[in-house]
């Protein structure tokens, strides 16, 4: 069955929260609803589902990857072209530490940026969700993704909560 995206526009945060409460009471799953607002509200302020972020994994994996890459790079270079000088060891650990640190930090930062883009779900090129420009001007939008057979029920719940307008995509 096809899914439909329905947007309800509200003037106040309380009306948006009431709409979400009504949707949850009507049996709409929490992951099928989303609150859109141009004002920065804390996550969960409307009673919406707060997704679990996995951003901390990206810099940790990047640091491990960078450390391993730097270790292979420095040790491999020194073993491939050994320069024996006065009986000193071929692998010069103090010189390797600088490169190990730099590669570790560089990859941790790069992986963090990639993780932020990934966790933010950017770019969303193929979004079929309903949207209205007035959300960036102060209105609050409640978007519901539902099956076609539940669309009329969702619209009636959004209207009962005081929606100014309801759009469908």
C-alpha cells in the first residue's frame, strides 16, 4: 500500500504537542511523526520520538582508522628503506609519535564531519514529505507518514488539535 505524507500547521507549540498526543492516541507510531519548526526547541519538547544518535562512533572509528593507517605508513616506510645510523633501531618511535598523533586527529575530525552529515540525514534529495515555507516564519508543522487508508483519520486528528491548514504530499 502507498504511503502518504500529511502536514498540519500550528501557531503555538502547545497545539503541536496536542496534535502529537492525539496521533499517538489514535495509534500512529512515534517514528511515523515528525515536528518541523524554525525555532530551536529542545528534542522531545513536543513529546515526539527522540532518535538515538550514534555520532560518537564516527570519531572513535576515525581515530582507530587514522592510528592504524599512520602506523602502517611510518613503520612500512622505515622498514622498506632502512637507514642504519650508528646502531640505532630502524623504527624511530619518537619520530613516529608525531605522525601517529596527526593522522589520528585528522581522521577523527574527518569522520566526525562525515558522521554529522550522515546523522543529520543530509542531503535529503528524494524527500516526499509535505512542507510549507511558513514553517521557517514561525509556524510549527507536524508531519505524519501513514498508509492511504489512515489518511482521513490522521487529518481529522490534526484538525481537532487546531490545525490552521493541512497539506498532503
